[in-house]
C-alpha cells in the first residue's frame, strides 16, 4: 500500500485535486468528511466541543453550529489549539480504522487539511501540496463559499505558511490557473510518479534508473531534511541518529542526483527489524548489498581505529527509494563501526578542505565519463582515490580532534 498525504491551504484547490486522484483510482480518505463525522449529534466529539466552547455552539436541534464554533475557535491561537486537540485524535482514530479495511495493493490518498500544522507529514512516503497565492484563495473563498473577506483571511492566517508547506512537499502542484490545468498536472503526477511508486512497493524493489553527474543542486539539503525527518519518524527509538551523507551533503559539489542517508543503529539485528517499517515508508531493502566495498585494508587506511581486518566490521544494510521522483539510498550502519564513522567524517573533511573537494570532483568526473551511467563501473573507478582518501581524512580528524 502506498499512502499519500495530500494538503493545501484553504481555497487552494485540494478538493479538485482529491477528486482527480479518485477518478484515477485512488482511495480517498477525506479529513474534512471525517472531521464532520466525529462531531455529529450524539458523538463524544460534539460533547467534548460543548464542554470546551459552551452550549452556544449548538443549533436548536442539538447539531453543531459550525459558524458559531468557527467564530470562537479561530479567535486566537489558544482557542484553535483547543479545537484541534479535541478533533484531531478522533479523526486519526477514524482514519486508521478506514485504512485498516483497505486492500494492501491500494493507493490511499489521505486528504488532510492540517497535515503540516499537525506535524503528520513525516508519516507519509509521499506528500502532495496544492498551492495558490493568498489573494487568489481569498477571492475563491468569497466568491465560491460565501465567506466575508475578513473571515477568509483569518482562516488563511491560522494555517501553515507557504514556506512551511514547501518544507514538507515532495510534490508541489500549482493551481493558479484553470481547473483543467490542475487536472492535467494531477494526471501526469499520478501516472508517471504515483503509480510507478506503488508498483515498486508491491514488488519490493527500488526505482532503478541510470544516474549521471549533474551540477550541484542547492535544494539537495532541503530534500534530504524531509527524508531525514521521515526516516526518524519511521525508525523511532531504534535509530541512534539519522544523517545526510555523501556528495549531495557537501555544498557546491557536483554529484549524481541521489540523496544518501545514513541511519545509525546499535546492531544489525536492529537493522533487520526495520525492513517492514522502511518498506512501508517507501524504502525496500537491497538484499544483495551487505557491506561496503574495497575496505579489507581498513587497518592501514582508517588510522583512528585499532581493529582486525575483519570484513564484518564493514557490514551494513541498504535500502533504496521506490519513488522514481526522488532517488535515495538509505545506508544502515552500526554505531562506532569504521564505515559508520567514515561516512560522517568524509562529509566534514570535504567541507573543510577545498583541495580535497577539488580532487574528488575531478575523480568523479573521470569516473562518470568512463562509467557511462553504470553505477558499478562508476564506484569501481573511484576506489583507488578512496583508499588514499581514507588515510588523509583520518589524519585530518586526528589533527583537528574531529568527533562524529
């Protein structure tokens, strides 16, 4: 099952996008609908709202007077938090029950108005944001929903900012044009990203594609931050730490457009406990890769460790993203082992040493040219440089007192 978190500011077009995904075959779990259900007449949710906001939020027949509740709940942040504290847990409980009844090969689109505000974004393998600028949203709310301009602006101001939404968005869909344009964008995303993602998860396989060296992308750290938050949520207490590693973690360094993340754990047994949670998060395991390559001479190259040349010291688990729109490798390594420590050291060493960074870029370019997009040939071509880089990096670590 692929679970998608869908959200957007009020008036941005979330309902239209949700309808399109439904027509494409998605199973829609609508947070607005559930939020209404859990406060219907006779529910524990409505009783809790009356206790919090008073009898005046009720209509004569005992049902919820939504405008009256809104007037109180959106008056200030404390009142809004009180409302959310009552409704959100009830909605989450009902949502979980609906999803539990869905087929495991489904694509479930969870339409959640306050996905960002509630901190739920890292729970989803893919987050889709529909966007429109504030003035357009105000006009839609006034013309299509009959709100006053003041009410519309108050609702918008009470929600997350565009910057907060961008921080969690895997897919950002602009809805400043016609509804037809939004539908076409949505269908393209569905057929070319969402369905392949869902297929890969069902097959427990990554989204394979050749990758060539590209100019440094200034958004890589932001993209990595989203992935790190997702993995921290997925791994929970089993992760000692989660870090952005590899070339995309080094500013202004050309790299393959693949985000590398290291999850540090206490043992490989713990890593093995994460197979199913990471699959659900969008990261199937690569069973054929169990250790880092070309490290059998670790004693001579990793100067700050006194250990045998036991290859087991370099064992790891690796997962890769099933999402064709964001290639990612997730390396799970044991806390304190040479490969875990070197992954952290390498990034800091390159950041602190422009000469090493320049040398590495030249090696990467030569390896990319000779590898022709083949990742095995690319990695193999870089190994001779790495054998000396291990020694140089650890010498720098000893000299500077570097600690992971």
